[in-house]
C-alpha cells in the first residue's frame, strides 16, 4: 500500500502518524508546500508579542524527528501540481530545485488547508500589508517589525486570527486598530456578547471601527493610509489582512473532484471524495454542522485532528463496511481577547433565527467560583435552545472559567441534552473552582423556568425597540437598590427595590404589561414571581439584566490617546505607557 | 399551606427560596439549630489561613436579608426536638430562652445535614481537639489560634475537609501533620493518583502518616501527644478531627421514619420519606449512585442544592404524577491540594473492582494547554470504563485544568457516553486554553485503542507484582532516550530508544512476553504498534508510563525540618520560612 498525503500541517501530519501506527509496512509520502510540517499554526500570533518567545517552539515536530519516529518520506518545499486519477499519480515539484517528479499512489489524502482571502482592493499590494497563515508569513512580519519599528498597526478583520494579531501587536507596544465590516467582531457570537469584547478592547486602548470596510490603501513615504468606506482614514505603519479564509481547492478542482455548494471539497461521511481512492480532511472540506444539519466550512484544528484519525483508519479499511463515520462538527471555539476568554459552541441566536427554528435565548452572569473565595470573576453566558429544551448553542465570555463552561455545554450538545439536563449536571465544586450551583446549572435553571412557563423573559433588543418606538405601552420597573438606580437605569424606569416590592404593589398600575429588571436578572426573576402571583398577568424580566442591556446598547467610543498623524514622532516608550497605563 | 423546614444551610435555605418563588401565599418556617442560616460551610477552612480574610464573607445570607427577600419566618438558634406525625406538629426549643413551642405543618422538610464522627478514642475530650463543621466550630478554632499561638497542627483524617484544613494550617505557618488510617489520602481516588498528592504535600513540608490510626491522645502542659497505633507519637498544639461524617437522623428515627441500610434517611425518587407529608434532602439522606446503581451517602453541596430545587417543587405538587424525580448523584468532587487540583467523578477503579464488573483503566498525562504556549501544566487523568466502552469514572490531578476535564467527563457519564464519544468531543481549543487534542480526547483515544484490541496495556500494580514475584517471565524495554534511562528506570529494563526500535528489533528475544514503557505512555504506544506488527505477539505498554509507576511505588519520606519536641521553642517566622522556603 502506497499512500500520498498532500499537506503536512494539522490534518496531514496527524493522519500520517496514525497510518504508520496502524500499518508498519505501508509506504507513506507526506508532501508539504511550505518549509515546515506540523508547525503550530494556532501559535503564530503569539510570537509577535513575544508571549511565545522562541520561534523554534512553533516548530512542534521537525521533519527529521517525524521521519525517525514514523518512518515517513517527508518532502517539504514540494508542491503537488496535479493529480492523474486514471493512473493514480501525482505530479510534484521541488520548489527549491524546480525538479518535477511523478509519484504513484494507492490512496491519496488531500489536506491542503485554506488560503487567506485577499480581495482586489486598490493598494492591497502595499509592502506594509501582510497576512498570517504560516511560518514564512510570520517571518516576514517579524522582519518588518524589526526593521521598520512600526508604531501603529491596523488589522483588517475582527475574526479570531485578526483579534489574536491585534492583541499581540498591542502587547508589543503598537497602537492597534481593528477594522471590521460587520457590526461586531467575533463572528460566531451574537451582538450583545461581542459587545463585552468591544468594551474590553477599547478599555485596553485598542481602536475599533465596526460596520466599516476598507475602500482602498494608499502608500506614503513612511506609512500607509487606510481609507474606509465611511470616509475615515487611518494611518498605518503595518497592516494585517485577516478577513477570512477559503478552502484550497485548486488541485481537487483541476483533478475533477466534486466540490460542494459552498466551495469546499465534497466528501462523504467516510471523508472520501468523489474518487474512491482519494480522501480529504481539514479546512479544505465541507462538513455537516452537527447542530443545524447544514453543510458548513469549519476551519478549526480540533475537527481537522479528529478527521485525520478517522480518515487514516478508513484509508486502510478493507471495505466501506469497516469504515468509521465522521459525524460533523459544531464549531466549538475559543479566543483569548486580552484578559477575557470568549468561547462558543453550536449555533448562536442569529444562526437559529436564520434557520427559522422556534427558540428561546437567555443570558446569565455568574461567578467563576464561589463569591466568598478570592478571585471570583464574572462569566456572561448565553444559552440558545429549542422549545423542547434541546440545547442549540452557547456563548460564554469572562476572565476565568468560560472555557470550562463551554466545554461542558459542547459535551451536552453532542449528547443531545436539554436545558433540564444542564440544570441537573453534577459538576466538580469546591470554593476555588466553582459553585454548588455552577454557571451551567444556573443557565439550565433559568432556561427550564422559561420553558415551563414559570418565567417570562424579554431580550435586550426587543426591549430597546419598545423603548424607542412605543415606550408608553409598558411599565418599566427597576428592582435594584436606590443606589444602583441612581447611578444609571433605563429611560422611564421606576425604582421599586425588590425587598420593598411586596409592600409597594399598590403603586403599580394594572393597565400595561410590566417589564422588570435588575442588574443581572436574578432579582428580576424573584420580582417577576411575586408580581405574577399578585395579580399582574403580563410581566416579563429582562434577560441578562441591565448589565447586558447597557453593554449591547452603549455608544462606545474609541480611545483617544494619540495624535495619529504624528504617532511616528512619539517615543515608543511613551506609546507603551499610554497603552498599558 | 404551611411548611416547616428543619435545617437552614445548603438544602434547607435553597428549598425555602424556591418554595417562596413558587408560592407567594405559603407560610414557610425555617428552623436552624445554629446561629446562622445559609453560611458558606465549604469556605470555612479558608478562613483559618486568611485566604478568606473576612469572617463576614462566610455569612452568605443574613437572616434579615433572607426574610426581607423571601418573606420567610427564619428561626435560628432553634432546635427541633420531636415530630408528632399523627398531629403534624414539630416541637421546637429556642436555644437562647429555652422556651418550647409546638408548630404545625402541612409539609415538613428535613435538611439536618451530617455530624462529625467522634469515636471514643481515649483523650478525645482534650481542649486542643476541634472539629470543623459550622461557624461556631470555626470561631473556636480561630480563638485557639489567636490565644494559644500553636506551632504544630495535627489533622486526623485525609479526606477532603481534613486536607483543606491541613493546607490552611500550613499556609498560616503551622507545621502540619495529616494522619490517615487508609493507605492513601483522598478516599475517592485510587492509590496511584493519590500518590501524586502525597508527593506534592510532602514537597510542601506537610507530614503524612498513612495506614496509621490514632490510639489515644494525652494532654501535656503546653501540648498534646497523639499516639498512633504504630507506636509513633506526634506532638500537637492543635488537633482537628476530620475522619468523616454521618447523617443526622435522630429526629427522623425518633419520629419513626424509615432509615436505609447504610444509616441515612430513606427517601423515594421524589425525595419523600416514609411519611407522605415529610420530605428530606442533603447529607442526611441516602441516594442512588447513578453510575453503580447502589445506595450511597454523598454528602456534597451540589447534590443538596439540586435536591432542594426538586423537593420544593414536589412539596407543592398536587399529586405524585406532577412530581419531579431525583435520579441520584455520582459523587463528582474536587479539592484544592496546595498547588494541585484533584478532581473526580463516578467510580474509581477500586470501586468498580469491588462491584465485580469487568473494566479497563488507563492513565494519560497531557498538557493543560498547547505545550508551546507558556504555562502549560501536566494533567494526570485516569479513566475507568467498561468493556463496552461505557465510562464509569475518572480522576484528574494537576495544577491547571483538572476541574475542566472532570466536568466534561461528568457530563459525558451523565449522558451515558462511551470512550469513543470522549475521543470525538469537540472542545474549545486555542493555545492558551487547550490542545487540538484535548486531554479528554487523548484519554478517549487511548481507551478506544485498548478496547478495540490495537493497544494492550498493563497497570503499574500488575507490573510491580511481576517485577517482585517473577521478573524473569517478561522482557522489559524502556523506549525513552538514553538520557532519561540514565536518570532512573525500572529494575531489569533494557533501553532501546523508540526512534532506534525498527533498526534494533533483532536484539529483542522472542521467548517472553514484552512489556514496553516510556515516560507517560505515548512513545510506549508507538513502540507497541511497531513490535506487534513485527512478529512479537505478546506485548503490553505500561499505562501512565514510568511517571505513574514511580509515583505509585516511591517510598516517600516525610519532611525532616523540625525538632518536633522543641517546636514551641522555635520562632514562628523561622517555622514559616522553613515551611515555605
């Protein structure tokens, strides 16, 4: 058995190792266009700031080490030019010598990955514009940082990689701007959740331009001007383009392999392409989103690794009945956004809405561990679920413990659990690690109450629309303390502190629907229960409380620390001190 | 509806709040023998060191605050003396005035908790011996610490509370000894996992006496001598007795309520006692262990809270068909052991063995996040599973991220997942938070391989027995590097580095079964695959590697920093500096 694998990073290298462990006799050839196999692509941004100080740490496996351990014929700096499916051969070019060779295969695995989108924006060829996808890209960025000593960085695209790059530029001491065409960064998150990251990044002195796109770039002698569609201009010393990726499908397309409707290589549940001898994994393939059942591109390392393990077994399987099934991915992901972690799994509210599925969504803010033990940090958790209780997705943002709660909910979604099951989960509790009622339990409790009719909630955007369009149609009650109310409240809200509510029911008119709210939603729920049992028929409680509403609707402004046009005249130490306080 | 709740901590207070939210009209009386309701019993040990500096923080809810919010008749310092089931009344005594009253009920909830075991050991009445279960206990300990300035603490019992107390004594600067009658501390853990905590605690200069019991205590003028069954003596300035708890069932027993076989109050799946008007929750009841199906006592705060929520609904339910079922607990738990977290869920190997169920157990050591990103810490993870792949339980110990992995596995166990499902979980990955192959995935991979016959493992204790009783019956190969081998290896092991193995197969005899091992198990697995495919029929790989074997079998010695008999002559600052380095 001779196997060729095209693409030597996550999917390809993992499959190669698994193939060897399963078959000591197979001839395995691993082709990689770049100079390194199995490098830590997820770690690249962190070398910019020095968080990962040694470049060598990014080279997880060396070619020599991999060959020694797995007896694999590794060929880096080698491009696969074409596949001859009839004769089962691949034409390869050594990118150093230019030499072309033809290599036969019994089984072929495509793991080519994805390429960075680079739209034809005028000026995009500027030498100050970079992308970041591999080690050579990183080397170019590091060289530019060393040589040109940029003071001001602009990142085009507020997705995961863009934000990681922005954070690391900032940590290196550059004043950093993120330009995002959508209304919020963090595409897998809903508005009000991403708004938490907006506020945090601006606090960190990162500038955000949201809902704005690049019109064109213009190079000047010592900087480049980014012209936005809004007419705004941003001076940049270095620019990273990070607006997304698309599957690398040229080789597959040229070979006549079937592509899917959304542009990836089409594979069956055994990860086999339309040619039975050719398999594919990783960012280049289309997969099924496990939650929605729809076809999706999910360019993440975790799914690529699991696909690689399955495909290796299937490539060696005697027949399809012995093959393992890949059941799809659900897009569980996490991002460090400065001090925050933003994690998500499954579908967000916008996605469920777009599918037209009836759903409910509730937001809770809970401590990462018992409040009386030092260091407890708030986790904001949004849960999206069906009317039958099935969990569709979740988003969590917080300084500590967001990863844990999303991993638990990702496991629950895989198991087809309901919100009642989340309420009933028995999670590890001691004061330094959690609460007797974990944030996941609390989210499950709230959702259970919503679904069994014992708690009617209203979302921030629905309430915003009412307050804007017809504020007189509801009576709005803030059940927080007078002290909290005095600091800030919603327009038109009357303050009746929860602990006074039973005594002051007579003050509340019975003509209009009531909307109650507190800071995070818990006191509002208790107030809701009192009111509903006191003859008020139409009551709802603002989910996520005033906190979520304020985050979601706040007019946030960019930091204003710099004379942008003259930033190059500033001392770098001065920039760093203004950025980091 | 008039409801009396006896016991105002976790279960009782939670039920009271839920009852009020569900029924604004009910008369609810909450009886608490102690001076405080709803205090943070799990936080008590942390006040000893000052980690929780303010005593007031432990009083989560004040009586006044609870009454104001929930309109509940709270009576602390009140003891329930007896229940008259025929007349549905409870006789109460006010512990301050001595006044006795009779209160009627429609529904009664028992949440009396558990009491500390205090066996009749000679000398146990010493004024230097304390227990820690509530705020008055803590106040007594704090008073003794302040007045007597103890230098040397002895904790009897290496369970969770005992270890928390030991850590906090140590952090306060006392030289601390733990005496445990079993062969290891951390009762829910297996030997080799608890051994990690032994090594860590001794490194922290905590003294451990394992497999030894107290024979008697003898008071001296300024200290107490703890005499152990082994004949050893320990000088103590302060002693905490923490050998376990038993359900508080006196009230229930006197009232003729049915008790279970293992000493707790017997309840049905609706948490109703043998009297239909009386319900019970918390540490005092017997529950079903969800994994084993056996009756168990699980005195933990998480289950008590969930029981409270369910019982509140059931107490108000019109009839049994409207009642919610409590399906039992699985003993998910976690403990901070100095810098480590030790977390577990479900059944350990010893428990599965005792049940006589066929099983396999494997141990992996993985990084808490990507190794190339700073701060990655090793997590040791033991997985116990059935031959059909069903996960029975897991134990994780590490500096970072053990809690997350156990919560994920607890969720998986609740869902009835298999080890294949663990391999397939899609968990949140970015370098600061995890790995593309999360430790849970890795544990699933290893277990899948074990079950599908592609990986034969041997446990440390089985190998230890072979090496002790019949070392010549196997050939032992250490596939680590010569450098690792030179530092330490197993007796009789020959070193053939993994990357040399294919070339050196001829050196290996074919007469005996082979046992291979590496540091953690991964290289051993690759070696296993090479050997099995090279004509060696009987091969097994040491699960958990040399690391687990060494931990489990190491003869660990206690720290030897002090002249115990003269410790009172030492300067406290001197003790602290020797303890904390």
